[in-house]
C-alpha cells in the first residue's frame, strides 16, 4: 500500500516524486516546506519536448559489463518514468534534474536519421550491431508521433547493418514489417524488459510502460512473425521483485522468448535519493528491508560502480539470485544457443545510391 500521509504525498503516474538538485548546477529552486511558499506551482507538469540538432548519434560502449558495442538513442529522458532507471543521471548533462525532469522534459534528436546515414557512409565504419535504447527507450510514447526509431530501422535495413532493440513499449509492433525484413537477413534481435508480472507493482515502479500482459503479447507476435526475441528481467530489486523470477522466465518462454538476461538494481548518483524517496513513500512497511538488501548486493553500498560486479552484484543474496536465474533459464530452455547477427551483408552507399550487386 502507498503511504497516504499528507507530508509524503505519492503522485501516481510518476516514478520520481520530486526533482533533486542537478549536481552540475551551482543553484536551484527547491521546495523545502509546503507552508513556506504560497504560490508554488502544484499543478501536474505536462510533458515538454525539446528538439535538438545533435552532432553525433552512435556511441561506442566501453563498459565490459554491458552486452553491446555501440548504442544509439534518438531520445534523452524517458516518459515511461521507471524510478530505478540508470539513464536518469545522464539527464543532468542536459541541464535538467534526474527526477521529474527526466520523465517530463524529453530531448528529441530530430536529425538522428541523417546522423545515422552519415555514420554508415564513413569509410572507417566496420559493421557491428548497434543497440537502440542503450540509454532510454526508443519506443517511448513520443515515438508514436515522431517515428524516428522507425526511420533508423529503415536505414539499418537499407545498409544491412545489424540492430538490437530493448523496449518496454508495445509500440514496437507498429514496425513489425521492417523487423520481419531485418529478421530474414539475421540482422535483428528484439528484447522486451519484463521486471515482474505484478501489475500493482508495475504501476508504481514503471508507471507509464506497457502492461506485462501486453509485453508478453509482444513476445508472442514477434515470435510468430519470425523475429527473434528475448527478455531482460531487469532490474531485480531484492524484496520487491526478486521472488518473481520463476514466473517471469516461465511466461516469457511460453510466449516464445529464447534468451533472458538480468541485472541487480544499483542506485548510482541522484538515482539513490530518488529511489529511496520513492521506496519509503510507496512501500513504507518494507522499505528498510529492501534498502538493506540492495546494499548487501553491492558491498554495503547502493551506488556500485565496480566493473565485473556492478551489474550482477556480489555477496550471498546476489549469488542466490544468480543461481535461481540460471536454474529457471535451464528449466524453461532459455539461452540454449547463441546466434550472432550477420555483419557480412553490410553495404555502404556509393554516390548516393546503393550498389547494384
């Protein structure tokens, strides 16, 4: 149950419940006490879209803990509002807060398709899989109107460059026609993030994402269309959703997913205070236990940056999660094969036109 105390009002439809100070800014307006400012704006904030002409789109991923070499993110900030999202900290580089700003001020890279073409046309590019949603969800609600992700997929198909997708939004099914063509050439994998099957938890944890039933439906429809699918059961949060691993893996397997991965939640930077505030408002009766168990998975801290352990954690509780996850994956035939995406088909534009052969 949500704590309904007037001093800890829980705003439904938001992950973060407030805006913490941006660490890069010297000053900021903050609300210390409700009774102290008579004219403070209390109205719910509408989502604001900031259109940006970025200089780059594709980023090399240097972390040894992340299963990708390159990522491309057409949007910064994410309307889904997942309270635990590691991408929240990156919003501070844009001058915004990692809190409510992250889910209500969305930076739209409107020139992303042109940047991707330019990137592929560079003679130094050696074809490799580019992951969409390496930072924020490429199928968040604004994509329905902007169709930037769809344009990026069309370009990947045109150049025959492999692409990976991770999303929590059933909007991915809109682009099934392109995904099928990519799949015929072994150029795509689509992963769906499923953190639990408990809808009450989802509404608090990931307030504006697709329902778990819809995400399982995404797996079924992609599988039936011949598009290889998997899931990320991530992040696992001790005391909140770690007990749901079995049900998630079972349901995903039955829906057609062939691969599964997980991470243990870690709360770096501003995410720590955002998550703690949310936790004690949303689950006051078990907040202490959850917070301490997260700490146990990261050497006594919640903000773990150690390569090799930061994604899966360490200690007895993290080892238990690892063992259970492996057991259930084996039971439901997950991760039985590794089929790399094809990089041999890549074709670069010549003189503005594709080669004939």
